[in-house]
C-alpha cells in the first residue's frame, strides 16, 4: 500500500512538472524571454534546488502579467548579492499576496520566503504551476475572442454553479465545433475545385506549348530548305577554287616583297639547275643592255623609296585580303556542309 502511494505521488509530481513546463512554453511563443531565461528553462528545472531558475521564471511570469506592476513590486530585481536575494524572495511572496487579494481567478498557494532559499521539490513546483496557470489564464482572457470558453481557475464549492459552467462550455464548444466543421467542409470543397482548375490550366498550357513548338519547328525546316535550294554548289566550289588561286598569288607576291625589302640575294639551286655557258650569257646580257639602256629610265633614290613604300602598302592590303578570304572560305565550307546534310 505504501509503495502504491509513492508511485502515485511520483506520477502526480511528474504531471505537475510537465504542465508547468507546457504553460510557460506556450507563453514564450508570445512573449520572447531573455537569454538568461533560456539557459535555465527546462522541464525538470524544479525537481531539485534551482535558485537561478526560480528567479528567472518568476520574474518572467510577473512581467508577462504586468510589466508596470512588476517594476513596482520587484524593486530588488535583479538580485546581485545575498541581501538582494533575500529582498527578492520577500517581494515575490508579497506580490503573490497582492494577486490573490486583487484577482478573483488567482489561486496561488501562499508560501514562506524561507522556502525559496533552496527552491526545489513538489511544493515549489506546485507554486510555480499555479502561478503560470494564472498568468496564462489572464493572457487568454485579454486576447481570446471566445471568452466564454475560459472556466474559473478557482474551483467553486457549489455544484449547481459548476453544472452551469460546464453547460456553457459544452454549448459554446458545440457551436465552435459546428462552425469549424462547416469551414473545413468548404475548405476541402474549394481545394478540390482549385486543384481541378489547376490541372486543367496545366494541360492547356502544355497543349499550347506543343502546338507552338510544332509551328516553330515547321517554320525552321521550311526556311532551311529554302536557303539550301538557293545555293548553287558548282558555283560555290568554283568560287572557292578562285579564292585559293588568289591566295596563292598573294602569298607569292608577299615572298617576293620580303626578298626585295631585306636585300637578300637569290640562291642558286645547283642540283636542279642545268649547266650554263656563262660567257655566252654575259655577252647576250651585254647586247641586251646596250639596246635597252636608252629606254630604261634613271631611277633615283627617292623613286626607290616610293616604290618600296607602295610595295609595303600593297603587301598590307594583300595580307588583309588573305584574312578576309580565309573567313569567306570558312563560311562557304559551312554552307557546303549544311547543303550536303
């Protein structure tokens, strides 16, 4: 029998700690606490002596209830030394007495300040649970639209009053349940219609995309076919051969100009050169020069410079022409490849 009572007491204490934590956790979603509070806040914080948790949690709950009243009642906050801690405990007890006297819903146990010297155990946990329940109740009363759902925290000794309270709660919850059910039904109906409409729009968009892609592909094929029909391959190949000849002539002219500009002497290829009669060659050359010497104009140094400059300009033009022909050749080769495909 004794062991059964101990088990019940342990279960009751665990429920108190669990509900205390749940009450304060819900308040923290609306009223963000400080970092010091987060460091001590946990579900089993009052199973053992926890002075820091007691100070942080009580100050937090009082501030949620009324910051102005808390500044008036807790003048020692935050406590920095032993004297400040003693004053804080006394102010907490006095604050709770004030709440029990001025709020009908308050049902907070009255404890001695000495109990909070080492705050821990079932008495402190039950005290904190009652305080947190009262603060949460006041918050809901200020912010809830359905105030009729809030039953008094302090139980009534008159069974008839309790029966009326329960009847009102049942009637109000029935109305809310009906309204919620209707809202859920309308929501599911709207969701189904919206989903069907979305599916229809998606299918329509996909169909339009397929049609547009087919039209674009057809237009591109027709344009490609038209361009290929307009190309004469024989003329194109003749043009390319002509450009190759021009390129070869330009390269040869460029080589000859380099020889003139660099004042190089032409080397004689002895292996591929037939035997020459040098005496006869010079005699013929002498006769030719004698005949032509009066027809050859005298070249001055300035004339030579002008000729060299003109040849240089022609060379640059030839080089640019070669570059342009290379570019045109590549373009023509691409067109030839496309026409073959």
